[in-house]
């Protein structure tokens, strides 16, 4: 009896420690978004440079994910998990201490490398700790922990930035890291595998080269005038060549980074392509709105964070609803409805006036969140139900990699688009206002402020129109997936817990 009670308390402590790591990752994905305008002013950075704070984190996570399985096999679950948590804490401190934007971007890249393993390793630890009969309930709590991030992150980031400065957004991680490490140290087990599978160094090098080169080209393209620059031409050429070689290597090699069977599964291939387009509006909307609220509408950083909450609440509501009715419906229909709702919600922001009241914003944000939930759950369910269970971890890593890649490229293009549009619109508006200023030279200051604000409004409107196209493009793609995998009644999905990528992160 005493042994059973001790085992139960050990599992409880392990669950709490693991959930702290999950919250650490989930909240940190969005906590810095609200503080970006403050960081930009504090570090004297441009809009494009401060966007690297997000894209470097996403790209690092994408690069690190394919190597995670091999690291766990060689170090063991215990050491690899604790190393990821400790590394995340150390890099968070370095982010807070960063004296300039370059140092901050490097520290965020390190944070992304360590944070990539927090979610999958947490799931592995909880799966190993609980018997199969209890795993459905455990993973339901796990999913709820991940979903707290989009709700709490923006509010927490705004409150910390307003009261303690933007550096506190990163320092706040340290107590959570310390508590998680203490719990994991006393409860987590998992020795290295005696014969771990060989690591595909060549495939990993090709994939990392492709991701980094293409991201550099996107980040620096406008600054260097795109293909008029030898650097951009070289980066794109190297990235495309590396991508081609990686695909050929994955299909023909014997021990590849991702099993070649993944590329022969139609649902998975479509899911990966669609994840790139999902990541673009998902992260793009999270980045654009706080900046719009602060730059155009004059909200404080705290109020901007609070106004982001309906987006996360809508996401939770739709995902909880699908967890109950998903097995009874055609998930392609739910996905299509999510695309429509998300498109409508994003179009609303493109057409709303600059002084729209907060209650109107709340309604449209709630609609966007509901739409995203209806996209995420069906996409991941349909993608994984045709894939053999032995390949699901690799498939999940590929899905997250694709979404992070789409998010990072999307954020870079959106932020750069705002800067270009705002400058071009300001020039046109200044010409229109020239006559007014000439008649009343004393009004030049007010006229310039109005011109700049209206230029930003038009720029944000244009970017929201681009975001709204993504769900519309996705809508027909889901109908190309195999019909046998569109319902929770599918034999492949019966009695199984949600796949590792069933929730947005």
C-alpha cells in the first residue's frame, strides 16, 4: 500500500514538473510578442530587426527538432529533458541581459534550440509514467496546458513589460525552470538506449542548410534589393539545392533523418504542406495585432496583451468542442468551416476603421480563434490517421518543423511588408496633404502625425488581406486527403491518444 502511494505521489510530482516545462514553452512562444514595440525603442532597432527576435526562435526550433530523437536515445530521457530545461533557462537569462538587438537574436536562437525539445520530451515522460488506461485523461490535461499559452502569454508579457520592463519577460522563466528541474531531478528516469540508431548527419546538415539559407534570404532580401544582390542569389540557390538533395537522400538513403515512407504517405505530405500555410496566419496574426494596437490605436502594452486573450479563448473553445463531437463528424467539413471563419475574421481586420472600439475587436478575435481551433485539430487528426504508429513521432516532428518554418517566413514577410507599405503610403499621403500644410505652416506637425498614422493603417490592412488568403487557399487542399481518414471512427484512430502535434505550439 505504501509503495503504491509512493508511486502515485512520484507520478503526481513528475506530472507537475513536466507541466511546468510545457507551460514554459507554450507561454514563451507568445509572451514576447506584445513587448516587441518596446524592445524596438529600447534597443534602437528597426521593425525588421526586432522581428528577428521571433523568427530566430522559430527557426532554431525547426532546426533542432529532427535531431531530438537521436539526442534522447543517446543521452536518455532524464538527461536530455533536464538539459533542455536548463538550457532554456540559461538562454532566457542571456536574452534578458542582451545589450543590443544582435545579442538578443543570438540568445533567442539558443532558446529556440533548447525549447524545441520541451514539448515532445514532456509527452514522452508522461507517456512512460502512466499506464495506457490513464493516458487519455493525462493527455487531455497536457493539451489544456499547451492551450493556456495563447491566452496567458500576451497578457503576462504586457503586464511584465509595463511594470518591470521588457527584460522581465525573459527573467520570469527562471523560477519556473528551477521548480521544473527540482521535480524532474527527483522523479524522472530514462537511461540511454544501449544501441541507438545512427544519426543521419548528412541529411541533418542538408535540412539545416536549407532552412537557414532560405530564412536569411527572406530576412535580408528587401534590404539588399532581392535578386539584384549576389548574396540573396547565393542563399536561395544553396537553399533550393539543399532541399532537393535532402528529398532525394530521404527517398533513396537507407538510414535517413526521416524515414522515406513518410514521403509516400499522401495525407502526411499534404499535412506538411498545409502546416506551412497554417503557420503563416497563426503566428502572423499574433504578431500584427499587438503592434497595431500600440502603434495605431495607442493602447498600453498591458491593454494590448489583454485584448489578445479572446483569440486564445476561441481556440480553446473550438478545440474542446471538437474533442467531443470530432468522432461523429467528417473532419474535412470542420476544417473547411475553420478556414471560412478564419478568413472572415482576418478580413474584418483589413476593413475595420483605425478607431474601432475594443468590444468589436474582441468579437472578431474570438471568431479568429474559433476558426484556428477548427483548423488545427482536423488537420493533425487527418494527417496522422493514415500513418503507422511507429512513424508518428517522426511525422509530428516534420509537422512542427513545417509550421515553424511557415511562421518564421510569414512573420519576416509581413513585418517587412508593413515597413515598405507604410513608407510608400506616407509619401503619397504627404503629397496629398502638401496643399493643406502650405496654407497653414503651423499645422505641419499635426499633419505629419496624421499622415504617419494613416500610412500605418493602410499598411496593416494590406497585410491582413494577405493573411486572409492563406485559409482560403487551404480550404480545397483538405479534400485531397483520403476519405478513410476523415472521421474519428477510422480504425486507425480508435482508442488512441492524440498525436504529439494535436495542439498548436
